[in-house]
């Protein structure tokens, strides 16, 4: 349906780990890219039981093949022991492996074999503007999120509710990640209110009735299952006192909207602005990953509260996200303050304004669509 922006080699010279949140389209992308691959889908109960009980069967079956194959193992985290077999097969045969999953937590926590750098890591994100082309609608993305099925649905609320419930049941409960599932469910709702914000572990712990260390562990679960990530602060060469704590972003704003009970979001409102900032973060992070730029993304904030949402690289670009339709001078204040302390390459305000413009002091005010187009054309960062 969509041409994904993540480009995987059709004839890989080395094995690949493909990670990504649930339902982002990993399996569809792999079936399209590797139609002739030998396929092991560990969501199939009979196959899961067979390899969980006897992981060496993977080695024996592949050794029986007459010619080297590309081998896809989907949901590989469900049977981490097969990675030892994959390791041996990489070293001793010409098979190449595409290892796909939505969570590296069980793999890491079980001290499973991560192949010691023998497989290149890729990550598939939810939909980005480049993939949607003419179907791109920033208001739709901010309301429905980036999961393909949710974005294309005219009424995604029921789908998102099922997504969260399945996540709790299949990713959290089934894998034994937490002892108290109701407390974790309460945590998800509380954490959604911290999306795009500095996280106060103590406050969330009090609201959920668990300890602060437990809350930190819960956030680690969100990271491990690719449902969210922390954004570090930019702290190099400070001239004024800066905040050093990280901020947190969910990987899909539709999930945030559901958990926080936001309802329909409209431009120029406070909640739209928070969701709009999540979208800009999503586009930046996906672009950095897919393009291979690998530049750090941080945020910058003074102790006084003045903040720039995103810093790319070593002050190569400073980006502020505002969901306003008519940005005013107050919206530009942080981009002007940061220029006092740092030599910034470019300063950009992304907004819902209709037309692009540049201020006299060199700040680019870009509509969301133009920002997205220039980003994926490699013209911004």
C-alpha cells in the first residue's frame, strides 16, 4: 500500500536485525523485499513450541537445504535460544538471516546471543510523511498516529484500544515483564501525560501507587518494546545554567491520545501543540535512522524554562515545533535566546502556518508540509 522509506538490500551481503513497534509493517516489508526467503514465523504456535523445545531443529533443517538461502525469522524474541543456532549458521554456512521482532527486552534480559555485530541493526518506524505523499495529512497524523492501520482508518479509536490491550496481554503479561499488570496499565495512562515533557518519576510513582524505581523500570520496558524513547538534553558549552534531565516521547501519538483521553485535536490548541511536537520528533528520528545520517537529536532548555524542542548534531540545526496557525514573536523567543549562547547553523520554527517565510534575523518559519518535504529531501539536517 505504501512505499516504505526504509530501504533493505534485496540481496543482503550480511544478516540483519529488523526491530520496530507492533503493527508498523515489518512483516509486510520483509515479504515484499524477500519473497523467496525461507520463513519461520514464531507467532505460529506449532513452530514456536517446536523451536522453543528443540532450537537445534533450525540448524538441522537449514543444513538440509542444498543451496544457501535468505532466512527470515519473525518475532525472534519469542525464542531467544535460536540465536545461538543462527550464530553457528552464520559462521559455518552461507545462509543470511533477517531477524525480526518488536522487543529486544527478552533477548537482552535472557543474555541471549546478539551475534556480536554479525547482523546489521535496522528499525522500522510508523508511517512518515514521505511514505504517504499525497495522502499525507498532518492533522490526521496528529490525531490518528503513525501505525498504518490506524492512520488509514476513519475511526481508529477501537483499533488503538485493541492495540494497547494486546500490548498489555501479549508483550507485557505473556513475557512476564511486570508482576502487577494493573499498576503497569495505570502507569501507561500517567506516562502519556508526560509525552514531550521532562519526566517526574516521583509524581508518577505516587499516582500509580508504586515506587520510583518501579516507574523507572516501567519506562525501560517502553524503551525495550520500542513504544517510546528518552530525548537527552544538550549540555555542551553552556553559558547559562541548563536542564540536564531527559524528556520522553512515545513512538506513536495515537497511543498517547488514547491513553490521555484527549479526544479530537484541533490546530492552535495546547493539546494539538503537544501532539504536533511528537510528530516532529517522529519525523526527525525516522529520517536520521533511514538516511543513515546518525546525528544526535537533543533538546535545549535553560533553568528559566526557555526551551528549544530539538537540536540536531552539534548545533547544526535548532528546531521549534508549534501547532499554531499564526506564530507570534513569543513563539520565536527560544530560537533567538539559543543564538545568544551558541553558534547555530539553522533555526527553524515548524508550525501550521500556510506559507513559508524567513524573519529578518534568519529564522525559517515553515509549514508542516514544507518542513517534511525539505527534511526528506535532505535540505534541512
